[in-house]
C-alpha cells in the first residue's frame, strides 16, 4: 500500500539536501550486493531527518538497533559532536563489514562502537541508567516492544527515540493482518500513543517513523 502518493514521496526526496558521494555509493553497493535486502536500508530523506534530529536534540550519546550496511549509522554519527559516540547493535557480521568500510570513508568510524549479537541481550547487559540522548530502532519488528522498553529505561529525560517502519506497508490498518511482526508493531504503536512516559508523534514518512521524547 502506498500511503503517500509515490510522486509526492519522490518530490520530497528530491527537495532535501542531496546525499554526498559516500552515501550514494553505499546505497548503490547495497542494492547491487543485497538486492533482496536493499529495502531494509533507509531512504536519504529519512537519513537527513536522523542527522537533523540528532543535531537539534543536542545528543552526544546515541544507540542504534539494526545497522544493516551502515547508512543510518553514518547519518546519526554525523549529527553527533566530535566527542560524541554511537553504540551500534546488529547480528550480521556480513552486513556490518560493509558498514565498517563506509564508516571509515565517511570519517565517523571513531565515533561508532559496533557490538554484534542479539540486541536485546546487548541492551540488557548495559547499566539501567540514563546512558543515551538519542535512540533509533530499525531491526526485527517482533523485537520492537523489547527494544523500546530497554532503550526507554536507558534514555535521559528529554532524550529522543525514533522507530522506523511503524506503518508496516499499511498493514497496521488491516484488521486481518495477523503476522507476528505486524501485531508486535501495531500493539507497540498503541502503547506508545498512550504511554505517559513519553510525548510522541507518528510521521507518515516512507513506511512511517515514530518520534518519542522521554518526559
């Protein structure tokens, strides 16, 4: 389901600050090397939004659940100050090997700490205290409820979470969509909207992005 007219979506993409050479080449390589998975990579307008959100929030410490080939990591890291840091969590050594190369090219490798393994385990191994200013969730959708709770517990008051793919191609609107991942996201969407711990808004950008600021 195209929730946003495709022509409008492309017009929006064409009217944000253009991607630089590193991001363009990363997108091309990802599409060529992983054609069946390339849709997992965020679009450039989403990446630009992430950079702006990190900068506008004044974040120094960020965490990302779901790295893939590193496009979103670059965008987040570029929004951090020179002494900032991004904890990047993923399970794939193959995909993050591509990410590492492009982090080096983008000049942000020194700001990124990559940890391989199940993200829920990596998060639970962290102290349960305000460690982060910004978090981005874009991994297995069935894990979203766990990632949300684990990150919110470690987000400072005033910190910001961003969650991608919250519209699930429109399936959150379909009562007949009973897949485990669709149900997990739909239930989390309802929970966030009613969560007194955050102030949230859902944006119909691409496949939907929810922004939740911890009160």
